[in-house]
C-alpha cells in the first residue's frame, strides 16, 4: 500500500477494500494466464474456464469503479492499471469471438478498446521510465487494430496506425530496444493489409466508402417454394492460410481474413453502448448460432492441421457440414506411377517447423517418397464419412479433382484456377482472385476489368444487379436436371448457397473474359458441374455481359463465346 501513511492508520474498511482488490487482481491474472494452456480445439473443454475468467473480470471491473477513491488514495491505483484491466477484458472478448465465431463479441471487445483510447488510460505511461509498460501500450494498439479491421472500421484503423507509428517512434527514441525492427514490421504489415483491396468505392467528395462483406439480408438468393434441397447446416469451418508471400497481419493472411468474413453474418451490438463498457456474460449469447464455428490456422504443420480437423469432425452435430478452406502453396507430384491414387497428384503445402519453404518448389530427399509436408486429397478421405465442403485456392488445386466419394455422404470441392493470365499474377501477394470472387464478387469483377475505383452510386447499382444475378443463378442450380445431388444437398445452407452461386458467377466471368483463354485459367469442381447448364449457360453469360455493359467494359469480353467451345 502506498501514499496512505502507516498501515495501522488505515481504517479497517479501506484496508479490506485494498485486500479484496489485490485478491481479485491476482486471481484475474492467474485465470487469464491459464487461458494459454487451454486446448485450442474442441468446443466444450474451455467454456467453463472462460466463464470463471469472465466472472472474476466482471467483479474486478465493477469493484474498481465502486471503490476508485479508496484505491487511488490507499493503493495508488494508476490510470494505466485501469487501462490494463480494460485491455485484458477486450482480449477476453476477442478470444471468445475466436472460440465461438459470434461477431457480437467483437463489438464488446471494441467497446473496451475504444474506452481505453477515449479516456486516455495509457496517456501517462510514457512519463514512466519503464519500457515494458510502453510495450503493453503498443500491444494494445495492435490488438485494437485487429478488432477494427474485422469490424471494417477502416477510418479508425488509419487513425490508430498513425497513433501506433508515433508511439513506436517515441518508444525507440527513448529506449535503446532490440524490438524496433519487429514493431516497424507490424506497421508495414497493417499498412499492406489496409491497401490489399484492389478497388476503392468513393463518395462524391472522394472519401472512401467502407462496404460490409459479411452476409446480410437480401444478398443470399431465397429458396423457392417446393425446391428440393438438403437440410444440412454449415456448423464448422477450418480456414487455413499457408501462402508464403501473402499480406498478413496478426496471423491472418488476407485470404483467411476474406474467407472469415464470407462465413459470418453482420454483427449486432448485444449489450453495451460504445463509450460505456459493461460486461456481457458469455451465457447471454443468442440461443441460435448465427455463424458457423471457425478454426483459423496460420501456416499449420500437418499434425496441427490433422488434430484440428479431427476435433471438428468429432464434434460435428448431426445434419451438419464441415467446411475446409485451403489457401496454400501447391505441392506437385514429381513422377507418375502405374496406379494413380489420391496420393499421386500432390496437394497443398503444410508447414514444417524446421525448413523454410518458399515458392512453388519443395525439395525432396528422395524422389521415390511422397512429400511429407503436404496435404494430399487422400488425407481427407477419412473425413468424408460426414458431409464435407472443400474450397482449395492453390496452384495445385486440381489435385483435389482426384477425389472419390467412399461413404455416400455429400462431398463438394470448389477449386481455384491453377494459373492466372500474366497481367493478373503480380497481385497474388494482395490475395487470390478466386477467394476475392467468393468474398466480394463485384470487387473481383471490377479488378479483372482493370477498374481500381468507382463512385458509390454506380457501385450500389451494380450490387443491386448482382442480387438479381444471384437469384437467377440459384434457380438455375436448383432446377438443373443433370447436376450432382451433392451440390443440392449443400444448397439449403445460406453460406454454402452463396459460395456456390458466387463460384458459378466467377467461372462464367473468367470463361467470357478475353484474357482468360487457357483451361488452367478456369476454376473447377469435384464432382463436375454440368457446364452447359451452369457456367456456360447463355442466360448466365448474358448477365455477365450486361454487368460489363453497365461498367462500359464490354470490349474485354467475348460476345460469341458459345461458338468457341
């Protein structure tokens, strides 16, 4: 205890207040540190632990509010310490979001991070000669930026990046630290992340409009009365990023970030006002799961990937789908054997803890052996005992055409082009074009048309047109007489329906575009889609050309494409 005279002079009530506060503070730190030891996979093991941690932080937060005067006077409570508690609560909510995929908790994290900045809790840190305190402040900024990126608060992200840049400069000026390069790299990463979108939507005053890419009312084509589709629900998704040179921030590549949002609904603010952080109990989350649960794996090893995949498979509820999204460097087969099975076509790269693997080539010790840091199509066979939906964005995505449905459960693979036309290739660092189509088809369409900015009025008009296209594509797929039933089994789920519809639009666009002329430039599927009824359907082609006409870029597309096939 500080600044309050000798301990025996302190009234008993005030002494108890300080003791209780110290107990809660120690308990909260102990529980928070224990979160690191929890298994990252599985739904059940961690929930009670999170509940206890939330409970202690709720008490601690309310306690310091109710007894601030005593704590200031008798304990010497500093504003940065209140900031540290608020920052930990923000982290708790963010990690709870990662565990549950409920976007409401992102808003809760934002509330606490926002309050720290508004109330300048960390403003006095720079006056203390303690570099470790400044690092706490820098880490708070980095975490706040991640939450704002996920909530698409891009104007605020830019302000925070400027603040962080100033703080890093001050920090490296005052303390001769070894982590200067590390923090400058953080700045570079977030700057590249912000600039990754290839198209800007502008207001009349040239300010950038931030548009949400999450699932909203009216975006997903509705099912028609009497439409025969499956009743499956997307329950779990593994989102894997292992591209060696792609823009990333905080263990999220740009492809992972985009797919993450493509599998979420717009968040709602459940409990708190922005500038009044309260505590939302985990038990208060909506009874119905709004979003599929997601595991985010950045450069996992094969064993990590398999462990998470097995956990997701094990806990998949009845009548549910497991989705696996792979954004990864391709691993190619070196030779052909007499029998070509599910391990003979290569696959996609998994990470090695020892080797640094760059680019497309992976060195083999022995040409006769398979590459061990590779996820082959055959590795997924055990998991086809339950409904499986796979999206592969890779230079060797076609390896996953060599799939066999062994167990009669629905299996679909959406596979990216393996090669892009030369003038499209240099953008791969800013994210894959295929994933961009699945995330934001209009932005991807504008990009392949060479358009880097657009007025918001025209953007809205094109979005409205795409809603009509989605409706027509939905009808086309569900009415097809020759389509594999696996596609229709997945069509009842809104997220999967939207991915399938966007895939058809992407494929039709590339087939009509004059620059995409090789078969390798087109996406594919397992099982195969009936092309004449979907991606090469005259009505679909007409829609693509109409959109090109609205944008005045008809000259980039073939009008007589049907004669070319």
